[in-house]
C-alpha cells in the first residue's frame, strides 16, 4: 500500500490526533464523541451523510421519533461549528415508519437545521426503481438529500463539473443579436433536482454486507459540485464508507465515523480501492438500463391466456 493509498483506522480508545494527521481516516466509534474531541473550529469543507432512519435496522435501535430527532439535533449541533463558512452539509434521509404511517424525515429535520441558521439550497429527490412492495399505500421509490450552507452566499458550487448532456445541444437562438448562434452551454445543462440513480440491491456491483448502503454515484455529484480537490469531506455515519470512496475517487480527503467494526474494515478496503483505481462502482453518469429490452418485460403467455378466457 502506498502512502497515498492508505487509510487510518482508529479505535474507540485511540486519540483523535491520529485522525488529524491522516488524509483518509475512519473512526471506529461514536460520532458525537469524536466530534467533541475535535477543536471547535472550521475543519470540514463538505459533510455528506445518510444517518440511521430509526426504522429498526440491524445497526440501530428504534426509538420514539422525538428522541431520535433530539439525538440528531445533538450531532448536527456538533458539526455546525466545524463546518467552514464556504462549506456545505448534505443530509440524505428517508421516512420514519410507525404502524403503517410515515413521517418524512426531511420535513422533521428542516426546522432543526434552520435553528442553526443554515440555508436550504436544494431539496434533492433521489428516485430509484426498486424497493419493498407495499399493499396498503403506494410503494416508496424515493429518498431526499437536503443540501444546506451557512448564512452566506460565498459557498462552493462547481456547476461546470457536474453538468449533464443537454436535451437539444443543437438548439440556436431564434432572434435577437445572437440569432443563429448556439443557445446552450457546450458543457451541458445544470442537473435538475430529481436524480434517477439505482439504489444498491443484491445484484448491484457495489453491494456489501451493509443492508442500507447508498450508491457512490449519489455522492459523486455532491462531492464534485460542492467541494474542490484537496478539500476535507466528513461523514459522521460512514457505514461502509461510500462517501469516503466517492471523495477518494475525486481527489478529496475524507474523515468518517462508524461504530460497527465490520463496516469499518469494509469501508477501509473500498477507500483503498478507490485510491488505487480498482473500486467497482456505478458512475453517476452511467445511462439507466432500458428494461424494455429484456425478455422479462414481455407479458407471459399464461397472463395472455387469462385475459382472453
């Protein structure tokens, strides 16, 4: 392993100073304790995370919604003083579900972020095509990324790095002084705030032992658009270090916290693979699979017979 392709893994009893000298570090312990051990000064250029949704997964203990939000408030309160003025915070969440009804966590969390004087720049809808099939309500096929900045307009936003192909790149101005000239940006258009990126299910190239990991492609656009090369990206709920892998792929530094040691070891390997150029992942700009080209999209003969019976 080269000096660059290395990840510092520290334990619950290790000193935080071990992390402070590393470009890529995973703290195997509680994020609140880790943050409290850091100096209360601006350190992070970008925070990207997907906290536990409080739905009873193997890595979390389900608590009443009020207790969950109080805990989230404490973590957010520790992060804000350590976020740079030009930095961004991206909180990716789904729904809290209890007795068949849902509480969208983004709606619950926005007032908390506002209480810290943060500005909501975008509510990004992450749409995906696979998930549980509900029987008494419409099946959930989306989650939300809340993008906040501090109370300033001087924040990092690299639009040209994240443009997507224009629908009509050959379109020209119809009239006026620019009549006949191309009207679009040759680099493409600004991505919309609805992102269609496949989620990580069993057949996904990124699948690990983690039951709810989010895809590298979802983080890639955030990392490229909201930070610069050499910047420090932080994830307080790192899981298997998807955020760390995306940061490493694009020349950003990374610190993360994760309590499950098994996830920490997997995350370390993924970051090292990203640094070495061997990480298997689905890029954010890869075209979606056209399911209509599959034989499975054809109506089965048995169903056709039922319809004509």
